[in-house]
């Protein structure tokens, strides 16, 4: 590397340390706009590439402001956090889940953080709606049960969204339920229920909503799928859950390829443990609530911070992204290289979970008696 290039890189790194990167990236972009010919040489292209790699990509505000965002599983946990974050950034939000009371509470939180003034981006997005007097509701609460994916309620919900919100820009498939039982002890009805909630429900809603997404008011449609690390790796005591999440991975990989013709991006998110009520609401083999907070869940990712990261990934146009600790990410990558080692580790974890099962069940029975 020539001396001039080394000095350029040294100056770049110094400025990055001092400014944190973002301010200098803006300065560089402005310089490129003023003097494009100056950045044609190899040295300057190299410097520019390094600098731009530190930028945060497209703005979340631009991605969400004025958009109509439909979020399932919005009554608590990650779905609630995503709804509040979307509303805070100027989105018009549709909240769906089973509990109307919880949704009403989330609605109030969304309204409390929503910008008071309509931004330019919001006005621009609404002006492109199909009618001049397009509806302009800020938050729409519409209960939806993923188990009822085949009774026509999804088509009715889509019609309501069109009539109330004037269209749809972003669909976030977040609703889901987990399990806490071995395959042998899990009834087939529980397997079917988990597959309905985690797979057939999101698939049916996506199919019903495609018509609206193709006519996106902002002309920037997007589908976000909240999957799980277990959509890549199957853990013991989670057979139905892992199966449903693997099915989501395959389905939306295929759908992403098909929708490329319509320029509808699909972002699939694979988070690790999240600090939500997922384990409390998980199903046992008999279909009862597990009603225990797992230690891994209690120490999981903060849903509020994760919501921001998910919208950042979608705004950047990422097709899939993994938000999980290093060991989980390493296991996903190593599965294709040394699968026998990864399977051995997963087997040990499953054996431990099976050995711990009896004490856990005893504690759960004692909790029920106290209640």
C-alpha cells in the first residue's frame, strides 16, 4: 500500500474515533456530491468504502414515518414494543392479537408517543393513497386469532384495514406461541395448535394482505417475519415450536424470491431469547400453560431495544438477520460445517432439560395449588 493511501486511512480512522463515524460520513457524502471526479481514483474509493461501512444505513424514521404498519401479537412483549416504536416514529399502526383489553392498553401507549404534527413524509405517503379523502386513523385495534386462519376473519380484517387506514405498507408477522414438553409427551392437538399459530396463521394473513401490499400507499411495501433461532436450530423440549419456525423459514425464503417480481422485500428476523412472557404462555404437552419464567428468557434481549434493531434491519433492506448471543450464532453457522459436533451439543442440552423436567413439573403443580 502506498504512503498516500496509508496516511488517508490513518486520518480516516482518527476521525472515526473522534466523531463516532456518523458525522464524518455525512461530510464525506457532501464532498462526493460537490466533487465526484475527485473520488474516482482507487485510494479515495477505498477510503470512501471504509467510511460508508460505518454508516447506519437508511433512516428508521424514513422507513416508518407516515407508513401503515400492521403488527400481530401486538398485545405484549416484542409486538407491543414494535408497535410503540413504530407509533413514536410517525407510523399509523394496526394492532392485532387475541386480547382486546391488552390491545386497548397498547393503543393508549401508542397514542401517547405518536408525533402531534403530521410530517412531510407522512403527508406525502397519504397523498399517494387511492382516494383523495383517504382515511387517516392513527391507531386501529383489531383483535385477531391466528388459530382461526381459515374462517374468513383474515379477509374481513384486510377489508377493515383498507377502509379504515386506506391501505397497508408494512406487515409484521410477530404472533407466536412456544412449547415446553418432549415430543413423546406432546399431544397431536398441541402440535397442530402450535403449527396453526406460528405457521398457518402468518401464512394465511400474508396471503390475504398481499393485495394491499401491492397497492402500498407509500409505494414501499415490506414484510417482516419474526422467526426464532429455533427456525435454524431445533432444541429439545421444543419440537413443535422448532418445526413451526423451520416451516416459516422455508416458506418466506420461497415467498421472498416470488415477491422480488413485485419489489416487495421480506425481512426474516431470528432472535434468541427475549425478555417477554413467552415461556409463561408456552404450552405443555397437554395444552396447559407452562406458567414459569425460564432463566434464559428472564435474561434475554430487551424487547424495546430489539424492536429498534428489527426496524433498522428492515430499513436497510436486509433479507435475514440474527439477533442472538455469540454461541447461538456460532452454532447456526457451524451446523453446515461440523453438524455432528453441533448435534452432540444439542443432545446434551436436551438430556439436561429432560432430567430437569420432573422438578419443574413438581414446582408448577405446587404453584397451581397455592393459587
